[in-house]
C-alpha cells in the first residue's frame, strides 16, 4: 500500500485480508532469534523516546517486551502453536445446537498494537463429529494471539472449526473493546465492537435467532437473580424500619432467631409494601415487552420477557399471600 493510501485510510480500522498477512520467510528465525532482534528494536524505541534504560525499572523492559511478543501476545502467528482439534463420533446422536459462550478474548489491534478485550460466543451443529469443549476456547485463543482485526478473527475461528468438524454449520459472535478506540483517538470508553460469522444452517433466520437467544441467557438469569435480590434487600430495609417482612418466610431465616428489636416490632398488615410496588411495576414492564413484540413482529426477546414476567409474578404473589 502506498503512503497516500495509508494517509487516506487514516484512523479507519480496515482489514485488507481475510488471512493473517505473513511474509514467506516469517518462520526462518527461531523464537530465540526473534526475541534477540525484537529486544534491540524495543531498546531503540525507548531510547528514542528519551527513556533512561540504565534505570533499574527499565533495564529488563526490552527483553520482557520481546519475550511477551514472541511467547505470549503473538504466539498464535506460529502454526506450530495451533491446538490439535481432536474430534469424536457423535455416538449419542445429539442433533441440536451446541453453544460455548463467554469465551474470553485477548488480542491485539494490528493498526496500533493496542489490546482488544472481549468475549466470543461459538456454536456448531454436529454432522456426525463433535469436539472437546476446551478446544473451542483454545482455537479462539490461538487466533486471538496475533495482530488482528476483529472481523478476520471471527472468520478464522469459524473456518477452523468448520474444517475440523466437517460441517458448514458453525457460528461465532464476538463483542470486544478496542483500546485503540477507548484509550486514544476519540477515547470512547463505552463503545464496543460486535462481529459475527454464520455458516451453513446458521444463515437461516430462525437458527440464528436461537443462537442469539442462547447468548442472552446470561442476562436473563442475571435479571431474575437481581429481581429476587431486590425483593429481599427491600424486605431487610423494611425490617430495620420497624416492619415485619415476608423476608423471614424464606428457609434461611427464622423470626425466632432475629434480634430482640425485631421481635418487638409491630406487624403492619398492609396489602402493599415498597418491594411489592417495585415487583408489580416490573411485571407491567415485562408484560408490555411481550405485548410490543406483536405489532413489531419481533419475538426474539419474547421468551426473555415472559420468563421475567413469570419470575416477578411469582415473587409478587408470594408477597401478597404473605401479607394476607
């Protein structure tokens, strides 16, 4: 690429190749030889910046950086480090989707050599072969450990698993933060980048939606847990304010074991309390979420809203009967 083209590209994060751009002589040097050369280059950079490399804190920095480049951060460049993707016959005839989600991604932006940090969600539908779960994590890590663009990383993960499993039915979604965006340039610390690659059956809208719904399950369970936590937290506050709380109905707590101040509290037989109002409000919110799916003809979040509506409904009913 010519200098004027590089200038025209500017800060745009563009991937110009679907494969990692490597020279033909990329592996002529041993890892030890690469470390020696890189540490001298790092030394030159730091010296040019004006750093005093005779300082105790900086003396070992060039070598530490070189070793981390070769042995860790960019170890995925070397094909010898690629994990062996052993597969097995699908003897139990499992024919549904298998999803490995929340795989941690640590990579490096190839434009500024700054970190990319996020999570990958990978799925496949077996066509006779299955793969060990840890192998999916390892293949993500292998392709992440190199200068990367996120689009290419997503594609490489899918292509590698397709080849190993002998099926096109593989998908990957990555959600990651790029420190070249978060820590420099626009310095937007909130934004993240989402990329996806869908192969085979995952190109079908319904199959793709099922995969996305599986990814969202974490947030569903988290929200339900937060709902119960909210209920119990407000109940504890009620107790300290002099009210008897239906919180004591849970098996973990017993009214007889509470402090004397609690025993002397007068039971206020209200039909509604603060936590019940919050629970009822959340029920209405998620009920509206289900209703809104009808005119929009988008039912992707319908199971999510239904689960939370039923969860808060159960808690609200439990609170209501406790005060009856």
